[in-house]
C-alpha cells in the first residue's frame, strides 16, 4: 500500500513547525495540517478593539514553573522537578541555537521574572530556598528587589521577585518562518484545513480534512503527529489535558523591553513590555465553548482593573487592544510526547502540553524523528523521552 503522505503533522504552531523542522533535517517530507493560519493558534482580537503595533517578542521559551515551585514539588517530587528543569534548559538551549542560526535578532535574552507582593514575601523566600536546596545557584535563579522591579516597570506594588537569567523571549512568527524557509523544499503546509477524523489502519493512518470552503479530502499517512491541543477530547488525552481561555490586554507604554513576568499565586497574571507595548494577561476561564468564551467581558474587566491597580499610570486608560486565546495544562504540568500504544508499530504520536512553556515541547519534538526511524537515542535523549512519554500515567495509575 502506498500512502498519500508520509508524515502528517496536525498543528502549525511552534510545536508542529519544530517537529516538521527536525523531521526535514533527517530527510523526511512532513505535511503540516493547520486549521487556521500558521502560527496563529486559537486566539483572536475581541470585537470592537483595534490593534496597536503588537509586541513581537513576548513568547516565553523557557521558565521552570510559572506559578509555584512548592506546588510543583508536592505534585511531582524533587527528582521529577529537577528533571523538568534539566529538560527546560535543554529545550531553551536548542531553541536559542536554532533561532540565532536563522536570525540573531529573533531572540532577546532578557530572562523571566516571578514576582509577589509583600504578603507573599514568605512564599518568595521559600521558593528561592527550594531552588537552592536542589543545587541551583545564582546563574539559574536570583532575587530581585522591589526597587529593581520598580525601576524596570514603574510600579511599587511588588515586594520582590525571582529572576531566571537563562530564560529568553523570541519573535515566534519569525522563528516559524525561518524554520520553514530553511527546509522549504521538504516541508509542505496547508492552512484553513481542519482534521475531522482520524483512524489508525493496518498500513498507516486514515484522516479526513475539511477545508474552509467546505470541501473534504481523505488521505492516508504513514504517521500522524498531534502537535496541537485542539484534540484535548481525544480518548487518549481524556483526563490528562484541561483547556482554559486566557486573555491579554495591550497598552501603549513607552519604556525598555522587559522579561516575561509572572504573578505566581491565583489568580495568575503575567506581563511584559516589548516595543513600547505593555501586555498583561490572565483571568483564565475553563473552556466551555471552544470557539469563544461566554464570560470574556467579565475577565477583561477584571484584568483591566488589576492592571490599573498595579500600574498607576494606567489608572484612567483603557486597553488599546484585547486578545483571547486557549492554553492547555497536562495533569502533572509536564508535556506529553510519544505514543500511547504499547504496540511499537503504532503510527500516532502526540506532542501536547502548556502553550506557554514550549521549550520542553520543542525538545520533545526533536526526539520524534527517532521514534519514527527507531534510531538509537543517546542516554540523555532516552532519559528525556521516557520522562515525556504518556506511559508515565499508566505507571502512576
């Protein structure tokens, strides 16, 4: 049997395009199937808002954990946490290397910052102590004072923060285009093409694609890789992945570019200023309707109120633009990369996880060619492949 395509990749975001890049590097001709536009994902501008010049460098490429080390340790233990940080740094190094090869201006090595108010002083101190006890020094994480944060952001509402100097931000769009351009002769892309059904058959995977104009196409592939969180209702992912709406508001705000900054205690917020645009995100809501959140106005109003309290200069201003999007969270906060089936002949591979922490996913994507060719991985790769494998949930159960 001759299949129509060799490797179909569902999803044209960072994970999907990275997977295609690593496959093309190995000589394959991957076929990306994207339901919308490449690199856009499930986000849009809320009706009635107008876009200012959008910040191009706000995509986080690495952070150990953006809410609470204590919670992460409680859920996963020290050993698993340390392995995650190793993976996160490996993915960070890999993405930086690729980005710099494409264009040195794609990456800005500004680090990331985890902040808290005075009432969270103890929390921040415990976080720093936790990292130190695991052997991480100043080169990995260091304390930032209230004064330093105020100097950077012009707000005195935070007691202090933990700064991760190895972290960086990148222009995600240019990163995607650069990877595709390098292997444009090998990587095929089809946009506005929604995968409507998938079935594993004896000699491959049978898929149905529905295009924006309503036309449908049936194809067979040797392998299919799910590099999108859009299939969170997939039977294999049931109970392992939760989806949430998240919102972002944008203010025109002159000042230096800043790290990705997080408030790590519920409700979760994050913010950064790039190219004189201050972006503030958060007010997550459970996904009820995949197309749109029913309570977006409540979320945006709360987000705007929070922004005005934290940044006094925004007190009488409304956001210039508002975006909404969807993010995913796995059961243990760690991406899922690999096969669910115990059958080595299985032809469906998953690469899903939190959109905000893409570096572990990108490292996982670099392992997918080995899963297809069955080449031997080195010891580090094998260790990370086991760490990311969905088989860990069967072991835990």
